[in-house]
C-alpha cells in the first residue's frame, strides 16, 4: 500500500511506530494514545516503507506532562465572599462526557457577534481563557467515530446532563436501535439542541496569584504553574498555559478559517441558571438536555492542511421544540450552500450527495408532531424545511441535521466519458471487466465504472469511438479516480489512443512496462493520490504527445488493487486578454477607518494580476490584498497599475455614519 486515506491508522512494514494520518500530516501514536483515545488496533493499516515520508510529522499532544484536563476538573467549588465572587476557573467533573477525544474542523465565527478566532477572553483583572470555535468536519468525525471508525471511545458514552441530575442521554444518536439505545455515532451525536454545527473549545488559564478587585470577579490563585507551562501574554503575567495558545506548534499563528485538530475532554454545558428553572422548551422532560457540547479545557490544538473540495462537506442542524403541548406550529427552513471558495475562478461547486439524519435518541423527535420535513436538491445548493406542531399531549419536537457533499467542476471541461462511453466505442478488458455501478456514490452523473480487484496488470479500455476527442496543443486531459482504501493499487495509468496507444501517464510505482520512461508514452506524474476520496488526475496534452491530435480510445489501467473511475475528458485554458478588470471589495463602506481590497483580474482567464493600487497618485497597497485607511463621505477612485496591462480604475463609495434619532421629550 503506497497511499493511505485521510483519517487512518498506519504503520510502515519494517517499523512498529504507528501514526494517525489526517490530510498532509502524520501524528505519532503511543500506547497511551491508543488507551486514552479508544483507538482500535485492528484498524491499523500496513503500508510500504517510504509511504509516510511525504507527510508532515506533528505531535498529538503538548510537551508538558501535565495537561489542562489533569488540573481543570474536580477543583473546589466557587464561592462568594465580602469582596465578590471567587472562581477556580475549573469544570465540574460530573458534567464530563468523555476524558479524551479528537475533533477536526475549521476555526470559524458562528455568527456576526463572534470575534475572530482564537479569542482571548480577557477582563481588566486577567485572562480567563482562550476560545476556539470550530465548525465540524463531518468526514473526520465519521471516519474516526462513526460506523467502523478508528475509535470505539464514544460508543458507550453518555451526556450526564448539566446539572447532572437529569436522565443521561446516549452519545450515539443513530440507528440501528438495540434495546432502545442508539448504537451509531453520527453528526447528531455532537450537536445538542443548544449547539451550532460546531464545538466550542476553551483553554483555561492557570492563575498563579489571586486576581480581581473589590466587588469584581476574582480568580483563585493556584500557586506555581505546572512544569513546562508558559506565560505568553504581557497583559497578564500571572496566566499560564501548556503551550502558546495562538501558535502552539511554533509555526504560523492560528487564524479564523484554519483547519485544526483539537484534542481534549468533552464537557456538557447549558444555560447558567438555576437547576429548577426551565430556560428553554428543550429544557423539559423527557430530557432536559437543552445544552451544548464543549471541549473544555482543550489539551492541544494544531493546524493542518484542509481537505480538498471533493472531500468537503457543509452541515446544517435544526432543533425545533414548541413551548408547550398546545399552541401554534413552528416552521423553519434554510438553504445549504458551499461554505468554502472555489479553488480557481474557472471552477464551480456543485452538490454531489445529500444525507439527512434524524436524531434517534429519546426525546429528540416526536414523530407524530412533524408536519413537514423536506429536502430539495438544486445544482448549487440544497433547500431544507421542517414544521412541527404540538399534539395536545406532547410538545412538537424535531432535531436532525443535513450533510451536503460537494464536487468541483471546471467550466472549461469538455466531458467525453461519464455515464456511458462516447458513440461508436467498443469495450475491451485485460484481467478486468467493464463494471458500471452506483456504488460508491459517483463523482458525477448516475454511474461510474469500476476496475476489478486483481494482482498485477489489469485494465478496461475502449477504442474506435466515432465521437472522438479533439485535443489542442495547450489542452489538459483529465479523469476522476477514487482509489479503494482497502485495496489501493501500486500504480495508476491513463492511456489514450490515436492511431496507436503511445500516449501514457502514470502515478505511483513504475511497474507497468510499456513505453520508454520519461517520454510521452510513459510519463511519470507523481505519487499516488490519497485513497478513499475522489481525485481529479490532470495531464497536459503535450506531456503525452497529444497536442493537435484526435483521440478515439482510452484505457484505465492499474497494477494491483482496485479503483473507481468517472468524469473524463479535456479542457482548454482560456487565453489572457491583457485587459484588467478592477473592483473594490466591499464597494460601499461607512465613513471612518475601514479595510478594503482592490481586486485585479485578467478579463480573459480571470486570473488574479499582481500590481499596485494608487490613490491621488500615492502608492497605498498591492492589488488583491487588504489595506486600511480613514475615509470621509465621498467617492474614491483608485488607479490600478499592473505590468503588461493598461491602467484600470475602481470606485469606492463612502457613506455618512447614520445619525441617531432626535431625543423626544417624555410625556
């Protein structure tokens, strides 16, 4: 095995060192990690020596032996004195869901009121903690904890309630049901009725000294910090952490939008009120788990490369609960759109698959109260809607989520092979067969074609197509492939036929013997792509001698293993026009100190163009980068100068600050 799927346990053949692989990163695992994280030894894959050499190695925990979760649970109770309220900055052990888990996703701002992440929660008397809002990567959660996942840690876990005097709620939230208890961990498991589709992480600070002033909030000083902890902030020289909260691995500081891996305990929080008070309709029997899930405190956070667009998902949850057993119907609806950008201006993001998941835990859904539950799939988004109504004897309740999988398509693609072969094509195979199927989910259209599982060389191919593929000199050929994670091949080869088969590109180990290495009939284009996800293989036409050629056949060839194939053809680059298109983003702002960006693109291929931005003759910024200035109400005209292009201009409109309404005399 020379490729591994993202989110997998791996060791190389001649080494017993085990790793967790996520994206481009490998994390060394030790016996303690397997025990604490509930990892399954039988899930460790063996791969060829050297397979892991292309992955970046990072630690799975901070250096100090004492972790935040070792010291921020089970402290003495907070108390009130004549000087004010005193806090241990600690969590109640009774509300812990599980002591050690991994979560991956994107640092994000769930709403406009959320500050950029990470966020230092600081008051005049000191730093309480650092916040990390993380939007879930549902693929990571499913591969780690879902059916057949790498860890069994959460299969028997429960939410204890907060306060912990309520009926516990199983962490698994999906079917099948055995003895009335859900047995499958799904995305719903991670989302309580109070949660967004993400987790709130907090890194508590260790206070060396008592802090606070008269009648203010106080932190209890706990003496010298654990060995190896650091004090990185000048604003509070008594606050310590096990690592620098903003750049824990010493690399680029964390920022909103980064893809991160969190490690730490799961903890159930809820409205901070009196236990007897009903603070929300969900805070009533049969369960009082109106709450949200936190990783509090976190033990470690590290930035890694985010998944590609064909492995990205967007998630949305809803939790509808009527105030009582009688009254009006509740209606809810929303649209799910890509929450990430296109990789290039010529590409578009389309819906590939949609999963709607009901929360199967007791009290989360009253089936007889659900009036509507709809999912409408459009090419670029999904519309969802739910209505619930009280039944007279029970509240209206529905809790569930949607997971939308995406694919990225280039607007320039000329599709040649999709749900069927081009007209006139004749099917052939060597130690293989043409297998048109719907499993796994096709990348595009209704069908894919799958290679048989075999040792050595095996291929299926076609020739004689009367609907030929015309290839220009600067074209790029492409095909989408999904390598089977349980049986990946050693080598993947694409071949094209004109009057012969002397046009080949391959990835992986050079085992297939045809052609001369380093030439158009045996061109090496790199390592195998990751298995378990759709990947777009691209080949410049000139690299395989296909410039200005007419292609009538194509072969899908493997050495060992198996793979699925879909969506193949060619695309032509859009030529540059050497004419600029310039605009300001945002185009309208309110007066004051504001940050904008002047975007410059070629009107032909839409590629960003590097240059300078001038205002009244002064050079103030580079194109396509943010800059901040103070503006009065007016129209500002920026001049854009880029080498090789005529000048362009872009306007920024600055409006006056809204004036407050006049005071009215009281009557």
